[in-house]
C-alpha cells in the first residue's frame, strides 16, 4: 500500500456564487480503500466528477501512477482504469442488463459474448444477475450490481463509489463490503464516499474529511470514533435527539388489509398491509427503496384511494377520502420528493405554505385566499424550524435540500396533526438539520400525535421510533419493538440479501 | 355500385404510393422521438421538402436532384428546431408548432411562381419480366425508387435500433439523458443528428408528394400528413415495424375510400372520408393495448429539456 496510485494536489473548482472545491489535496495508494467524508454540499461529488472527467478543475493537478492526469471526458478516465458507481444510478430502465452494461464500456464485445462475461463475473464476485432482464423491474440492490459489474468488466484500477449502501439491506451491505475487500486485495483502489460513519469505520483504511469544499482533516477510521468524525464533518458538537417518555394513547390510525395497485409501470403494489398506530407513538417503517414506500404514503395521504374500510382514522373509515378531506380530519403527510411532490419548486414559501395549510390553518375563506395569514404561517415555520432563507417570498427551489426539508416537515408539524406520515424525512439532509427534524418528530409524538416515519435510514428509525416494521415487495413484516432488535433481524425483515452470496474470488485466481 | 371496377393489384400498388410520404415522415419522427426529442414540426418540414424538391426538380428536370435537395432542406429546417431546443433550450412543443407554421408560410412564398406547373416524372424501376407476374408483378415490381428506399429504410432503422451500438446509444439518450451524459455520451450532438435525420426523412416524404403523387406544387399540399405521421409514431409505440403497418393502413384506407367513391358508393361520403383517420387510430390503439400494454412505452426523456448541470 506504499505505492501511490492517484495523487491530487491543490484542486480548486468554483461555480458562480460558490466554491465547490478549494485547494483539495490527498493521495490514494494502490489497493487502498479511501473514504471521502463530508456533509451534503461539502464538495465530494464535484471532486469525484473531476477525477472521472465530468468536470474540469479550475486549478490544481492530478497524477496517476506518476503521470499527469487530466481526463477531458469520462471516456478518457475509463481508459485509464477509473470506474465509477453513481449515487443516482446511471441506468436506463427500458433497456436490459447487458445493454446497460454495454453502454458503460469503451469497446463492448457483441451482446451475446457480453452476456456470457456478465454471467462469469457475477458468478465470481457473488453478484448474481440475469443479463436479459429489463433494468426497470430490478430492485435497487440489483441495480447497483449492474453498475458494479459494469465497472468490474473494465478491470478498474480505481473504483469510485458514491453513497453505495444507501439503498441496500444490511446483508447486502456485508456482501458488498466482502466484494470490495477482495477487490482491494487484488490491488484495486477504492474511493468510497459516504456519510454512514460506522460503515467507513469497518471498511476504509484512511479517510479524508471535507467541509465547505476544503479538506479539514484526515484520520484512520478504525481508530476514530464515529462521533469524532461527525463533528469534524459538521465543525461543531452534535446534539442527540431525546425522546419523551409519554405513555401511548388510543389507536389513532388503523390499517387493515390495505391492498393498492401501483399506478406506475415499475412501481410496487401494496399487498394486505395491517398495522395500528397509537397516539404518542412513532412507528418506523424501513425497507429498501422501491418496495412500496411511495405507494404506502400515497394510500395513507389520500393521493390514491383504497377500500373504504382499509384505513380507519379514530375509528372512522377514510379509505375513499381525498387528501384535503383527510387533512381536515387531522391526518397530514409529507412525501419524500421535496421538489415537485412535497413542495412546488417555482412557488414561493408563502404559496407552498398555502398549498397544504389552507384548510387546517384557515388560510382560505369562502373560496378566497388569505395571503396575509399564509405569509405569517410561512414566517412562523421559518422561525420555529430555523429555515435559512431571506424570507417567505423566496422560491422553494432556491433553498438548499436541508432547509427545504425543514420547511416541509415544519409546515406539517405546525398544523398540529393528529396523525403525521413522513417519507424519508432526512434524506439528503446534513447531520445538524437531520437532528433538528428528528427532534421535531419526537416532540410532536410527545404532544400526543401519532407519527409514521417511512425511511431507508435504519439508524434514524432505531433512534426515534418505538416500534419497527419493514416493507418488502409491498408487504409489511411483523411489527417489533425497536429496543430488542438486532441488525441481522432487521435485515431479514427487509427481505434478506435477495439471493446474493459472498464472493468466491478463489475461482478467479485459478 | 360497381365493385368490379376496383382492381386489387392496382389498389395495393396505389396504397404503397399513397402511404410513402407518411411512412417516411413517421419513420424519421420515430427516430427523433427515440432520442428523446418531440418535434411537432413534421408538417412544416414536409412541406419545405415538398417545395424545395419541386423547385429543384422542375428547374433541373432531374427528379433525383429534387429529392436530394428536399432531404437537405428538411434536415436544415429541422436543425433550426434543433438549435432552438437543444442549444438555446426553448420549449419543444411551442418550437415545433412554430416550425410547422413557419414552414407552411415560407413554402407558399417560395412556391408561388411554380403553381400549376408540372413536375418531371420519376421513372419506375424496370424489373424486366418480373413485373409481368400476375398481381405480385404489379404490386412488388412496379414502383419508383423512393418506395423501395422507404421500405429499405424501415428495415435499416429497425436493424440499427435493435442490433447496433449507435442504436443502443440513441435509445439510451432518449431513455435517460442525465445518465447518458454521466457516462460521457454527447447528448446534444446525438439528438441534433437524430433531428437532422428526422428532418431529412420528412423532407423526402414531402418531395414525394410534390414530385410523384400529384405531381405539382400546391400551397398547403401536405394537408395534415405530418400530423398523421406524428400520431402514427405514438400509436405504433415507437417501433419501426408498426410504423410501417400504421402508415400502410392509413394509406390503404385512403385509397380504398377513394375507390369506393369512384365505384359509385354515395351513402355517407363524409364517413368514408373520415374512415382512414378513425380506423387507423382504432387499430393502432388495439395493437398497443392488451397483450403489448406497457411492454413498450414512450422514451422516458421524451420532450424533456436537457441541461448540463454540475
């Protein structure tokens, strides 16, 4: 590991109004697993895009094995042995696995030979994959396998992985790590981007920490606590959310035999879901993305209708009611996608406050809108939830992800819901904002509201929810108290490893 | 009524001729849409092809040159759309509609001096004794080069989309332009090429109208053929083979209803005139529903603007 593979020195990249990377330098050795840590907006993605040739640095040099390295485009980077697994998969839903892989290769063999090689490599690394399947029907874990195999087929020297585990079950994560360790043992360097600190502690040899585009520290993850690394990322001490110890009340929301057909082609239908949600309780629903989370939120919020008796709110059947009627009763929801679903990107925060608050906050009288009241409601949300914005007149899209998420969650919490359903409340939100949102949800439950949190962040669910269940292919697992759950049990509830097996690299060596 | 006046061989042969403009335009538009671009300017590109083809063919008296010029002018006109939508990021629907309006106006300006004149005729290809085979001789071996070219292009487009890397990249760009970009494909360039190809096809189709079918220049002579081509692309669910079926079905019904009218069928002439539109849409809807439903839907990036972000 003494030999340096890639050396980065003084890389700077500025965009209008923001410096994404400022004088970033570090080295990656041959076979080293190097973590790149940082909050959202710290400049991790820009940095790896420069290595992969998608973005050109303003100043600074890179050297690869001692040679100057400045890829003008991804093609050149790939030819030099750089491969990348993207955070938002760069896959094509309507094409099959082999076609997707061919698109990421420089000189792909004919499709039939390629299918053969995909089978061989997937066998060797324990990542089973059928080359003829359409990518649109694959699970998130399987899609990631497509990306990884696409990289492996090119015999990479440096594999860049951008947040690879956010979509995997714990078992799948273990198997992925096993594969990565084998790769590293073969001499492939891995640049691993994540903000899951425990994972980095188990996997990575060294870590470089970025904050606001600058390198603020390096450490050996196995010898540093997760808390220390988090505080280096954030630059300040972190507050851990505190639950209240309020006894649970009556059943507020009761779901029995809920089955809903998914409206989209590649969606997941809900199959016979049962659960009760009590006042003062937070029920966490985990599961890998695409297993019915969006559909569950839509069915509960009223965006899609269900059988009338399947959903009962304080004993009254509401399955056929629309979102506005449900909001009137006190059942509110905040969906996952901030821009375009939870908030209208081009509308101001006042207008967005009006959109969901009009009935409960009485912002509407006889069909006329009370903009003054809407504005003060928006200001109230901004103040209570510490949303960083010049004012309620700003468009939703101008806010950063974390700030908009605080606004979206705050807007619902401040309408005093009896039942609140949130999907991915802290997705893509930095640690400080995530802690604030979690605390707000805990406080809401402390006041006697029932809260349903759908999330893919298991640490989050373990931290705030009293009971846990997992969605797997549209079915809900048994509901278990979180206190006595182990990671293995959670993984099994989430559907296990979807047929993955640990890499048997020996076959490759033969 | 006298149905004996309708000769099946002539009917089929006429059907192929009458369908060719729509087939060419629809095939080109299908490629454009597979690359993720919605160009509603097909009608405008066709009529620009029609007028250019006629003017060049008339002045040089070489119809082949007319077709080449028509393809060129269609492609150029389409690239105007490409510049606006791909480089300057204007709205595709509005730009496409503008292209149609502009094409209709510009073509009537260019074509004004040529009204009422007759185009040089495009010779039929001589297959010798083959064309004497009863029925098939007339149907298969009695056409001009463009009819064969159009059929060849259906096969070529099918093959390219299905079996070549270029086709795969084109589909990838239409499916997810962000992913294609992050893999290093030149989304804008690929789309511009597709748009130019679509324009050239539409131009050829238009020239076939003014040089072979009528053959003369009349203002607004495409008469909605471009819109039919657009509809056929959608109902054919973006597949070359079904575009052929749709275009021939529409052309066939048009020829048939004209023959029926000529044969003396007087009841409900309006319904007869309307029938090609109705039946084509009905049949294509039936093809795309049922068993094939969802198996092949629109390119996911169709009509979406592509902007390079960081």
